[in-house]
C-alpha cells in the first residue's frame, strides 16, 4: 500500500485480485481508486472476507474464480472451474441482501468499464 500511495498517479485503474485483506486495507484500496475482487474464499465457513466484502460498494466489486485455486463451497478442496464464479456471485448477493441478478449485472458492468470491453 505504501508503494502504491507513493507512486500513485491520477487515473490509475486496476483490481486487487482475490482480496483477503481486512476492512482497513479495503478502504485504502478503494481510496486509491481500485476495484476489489473476491473469489471462493468468501464462501468458506471461517472466512472473514465475506464481512469485508459486505462493506465494498457494489460499483467497485468484482467476482472471480481464481481457477484452479480456492474453489467455493461445495467444491472446496477440488480444482476450481470458471463455472463456479456463479457461486461466488450468489454469496455476494446473500451477504449484501440483494438479488443474484443485481450482482451479475453490476459485476459484469464493472468488468466492462474497468477493462474497457465493448458491450455485447
């Protein structure tokens, strides 16, 4: 974080992949203008990442599989697959108390905006 603050430039874009930091670190990441991405670790029974994710604004949140690692429950301990990203998005919806559809639409829009992808 120190290095990012020291070298930060206006307009930097990016995502903190497979975020596992605490709420304070998430706040600093967001202040620097980055997005935060969560993976199957938010579905783990003893994970603190779900509580941190709850505080990340949906407009700055992304979901991922981190394939082949960190498969979400009920696939934990096995090889992760891209299709399991749906389980991560379902957990986001559950924790934030919103619909799966809202999570899917917003995280897709976030990825399109961040990576400057064309609309389908």
